[in-house]
């Protein structure tokens, strides 16, 4: 199957991400984006495909890969080929490999021009540093700084539209459960125990729960003041990724061979999947999270809760359960999906950050989104002139484009 081939290709590359999977491309395909698959062989030669079957000759050993999403924005007249390109969390490769990096960036820039794109946006997980800037815990990643310098020399621009979170918090789930609990802040650990004592119970959701989950998510968005999409979008995401839990499971062995298993999917298998975790009080759902798994990493992407029974701290117990399940499924890291851009109380995510930090998460700061303007004049109009002169167009058009790209 196509999904198996693509996911297998990328799962062995550095920092494979669920936003680069075949399933994510299919989600976006239902909402106006065309998925294009780029692969580089061991000699740095690029192959482009809209059908993954033609990539079989790479025999699962590429040197780099990128899922690129394409959207036409003008379809008639002299500008019929104008489009936008975006590679979410891609391309995937060893960014410290200078010859490979040069090949890939050359090819991406040529590809953007060939596609008639106004710009190509990318936001790979290239780490700039660990810890809060200017703190005692900060560790600078010199390779990340070198990549940033290369992009500037190549006239890539740091984007004013950061589609995904630039910063996040990661939890190492390889230690014992006792050590993971000990790493939490005292108040967080207390709230986990409080939820258990107050009778909060947890269960794994099914597709029958999806209408309820969306209703709870909508309630959360109104209360906390963030914008969400329509119900159909989230059902598409959840159903596509939940479908993989029904597929045959293959576990990997040091020899490189695989065998079919009857167990639940483990995180180092090529197929990404998701499961909703639901917290209940007396059988009534009061909070939930949706956790995605791919290639040894778990991601907390969507969280929702009701006002009822919030004093019983169900969200803390949900996160603790997610950490334990990630560990049991073979993950090494649990990504808490988002941290402030500026690490002080002025940032809108400060409260969320304090909650995540309490779980034992460590700040990871990445490169963020960068744009290659293959058509500089159109890019200037799109990113500067139109937003200033036509604010209504920006809010209804560009903001919708940005929203449709994110998770």
C-alpha cells in the first residue's frame, strides 16, 4: 500500500514527524491541498512524485524526503500557475550533512520555481537550543545556528506566519515511572494523585466518541478563546489516523527483519496512529486528549475539557496516563506540542507552558518556519502589501490558508 511505502521511507530518516506522513497528506488533500512527495537517493538526486508507487525503487533507503503540500491560489488568466507550497516539519534529513543539505536546498528552490509558487515554506525540526534563552539551563545547538546562517545566505526569510509551534517541550519517557513522577513538580504530582483519589477514571476512546470529543473541544475553544475548525475536519483527522490501529502490526528486530504481531501497534512501526484518552467522573466524560504516535515519538496535539469537575484535576491524570502509554508503546519522547515564543508572562501561552513544565517537560527551540520567495514581487504583495491595504482579505483569505495548514 502507498501509505506503508511512504511511511517506511521516512521513518528511518532523522526526526521523522507525523506531519510528514502519508496520512497527513491525505487529510490536507481533502481540504484543497495537493500532496507531493520528494525523495533524495544516496547520491543526492531528487525524485518527485504525486503517486508513491513510483518511489519503490528507493528500496527504503533515501537520504532525505519531504512531503510538500501545494495549493493553487489563482487559477485563470496570466497568473494561472500561482501557488503556495509548504513542507510541514520537513524536509527530513541530516541537516549537519553539508553536501546533502546543499543538494536538498538547491532542489527545493528549483522545485518552487518550477511549480510557479509564490513561495515555499518549511519548518523542519532543526534545533537551535535547549532550555529557556539566557537561563542557566540553556544549551546552544551550533549546527542549528549554522543552518540558519545558510538559509539567510540563500535568501530564505524567517516567516511572519509560523504555522506550527516553533518551540515545544519534550518529556523523556525512557526512565521508570517512579523517576518520571519524581521529575514532575510537586504540585503537578499532587494533582495527579488527587485526580486518582477523587475517582477520575480513564479509558481509550473509539470512533463512536468522536461527536462527543468535538463538542467538548468546541466548548473548550469558547472558554479559552482560541479558534477551531468545523467538526468534519477533526473527524477526518481522527478517523484517518485511528484507522491504522486496525492494520496488521509488524515489529522490528535488530536483524532488520519484521514479523506480524497480534499486539496493539507499537511506536516504532511505520504506520502513524492516534488514540483519544477520555477522563470520566461517574461515567460522564469531563476531559480528553488526542495523542498521536509515529516512529518512536508521541505527540499531545488536541486537549479538551469541561468546566464540570475541573477541581478533580482530570487533565493532570490524562497527561500522566499518556506518558505511561507512550512508554509502553516503545516511544522515547512525548512531545507536549507547543511552548511560548517569548518566555515570560506577556506570552499568551505562558499559563499552558507552566502546566507543561510541571509535567517534567524540557524546552526545545527550533528553527521555525522559513520562506523561499521564488516570485519575490508576488511574495511582497502577499506578505506585506495586501495585508496592509486589504486587512479584510487577510483575515478571510490568508488567515484561512494559514489555519488550513496547521494541525
